[in-house]
C-alpha cells in the first residue's frame, strides 16, 4: 500500500505511487488487528465512547482538479510535544488530495450516526520541511485494537464548509463546521486487512438517493491522524515567510484524545462531482470528488515508543 498524498495524483486503488495522501516495512503487531476485540477495560471503553460523541466517522473521496494552497503552515500535534522540547513542524501545504464527509456507518449489529452534518474535512498534501522519526502506536476503535508503525506525515485535514455540489447547495450539511479539529495525517505500515463488511452513507451517497448506502469491505489501515494545532500567517501565500511577515493565526486543539484511523475500502464508488468549498485556505475553492477510497474511524491512540529510542 503506497501513500495517499502525492504530487502526481493517482487514484488510491492503484496502490503504487510514492507520496500519495495516504509502504513501508512491517505489519500490524501479532499478525494484525483483532477485528472484534473490545477495548481492554471499562475506563478505555468509556474514553472511546466520549471520542465517538465528539468526532464523526468520515467517508473520504479522492480529489482532483484542485489548486494548491501554496502556504507554509506550522503544525503541533502529540508527536511534536513528545520530545524534550515541544515544537512546531514546518510544512508546505500543497493541493487537496482527499475530501471527507461525515458519514453513517452500519457494521453488523452496531451502527454509528452523524454527530454533526456540517463536519467536512479537506485533506491537503503536505511536504514536511523537518525530519520525522518513525514511531510505534497502539490504536483502539470500533474495529478493535492494533499496533501500527507511523512512518511520516503526509497530509493536513482542515475543517471545511461545503458550499455547492454540482452547482447546487447541499440538501444537508452546508453550514460552517464548529468544534472540529484540524488533523495531521501520517502514513503507517501496511498490515493485514480487516475484511469487515460495513455499510456507509455520506452526503455524496444521497446524490444517488436518500436511502443509498455503499456496501464496502474495510481493508488495511493506511493513515493515523492526530488532532493538531495549526499556525499560519494570514494574508500571505509566499513560501518564504518569517515570524515578522504579518499576523500569525493559531488554531488550537479542542479534543486532544480524538484521533482518526483511516482504512482503505473496496470497491470504490465512482462519483465525479464538482465541489465548491471554503476553509482557512480560501473562501471559494474547487475540486472534483472522484471515488470513495477511505473510511476514517474515531479512535484512541497511545504512543509506545519514539523512533530511534
């Protein structure tokens, strides 16, 4: 499984391109994820329940025909604060690679609704300008638990308001997102597929009918996304920014325990819808949502060790 963020975009199902927004060496610990294993104790289960109440499931679609943000951003997530001195990672923000909608999910006898239909994420490819050391993390979500090796940052997911889809206002979820974090997303080593059958419905599925769900197989995890603090200089697009180049705008983390683990899904559903949206990188941006490729699930994360340690 290759990266999901790439300068030269190829649909994620090809799985062969270097630096795609979403392989490395290694696999899930002990042969993979235990798909039906509940969190280890009541406290862990309660913590996961709290995360699921504030963070949606997201169905993510590959994006094309979008302009690059052409911005320098400074990001600080839990990996950046784990060393002796908390720091910000400097990244160059490129074009959108993935667009994600809040989604309903049915998994056997379990179902998850949409907490907030206004929650959307536009995920931009990033080019890190700092060195990142691989890390090992344990994650827990509705699919069970797994140990994942985190290789490097690949994308920045930004809270987004969806304005138009194929020239029409969305029937639901057209408001400005509130209480939604930014996420810095990392490539992880390829593990064993979950092979879990789920039904998913997001706002793009409703274009096919109000009761249309996509029936997919959930495969291997491809990204771990941490809530991140983001700082950018407002009103500048030059990559050669300095601390004296204008007003620094900082967006804090609201829910530090609410992470996303993103899984590849198959078969992808073709769409080809034109989307007009706004977020902190621009008031009226456009992309074409091509095909469904990922399901991102609210998750807990615990770092086991630092790379090189």
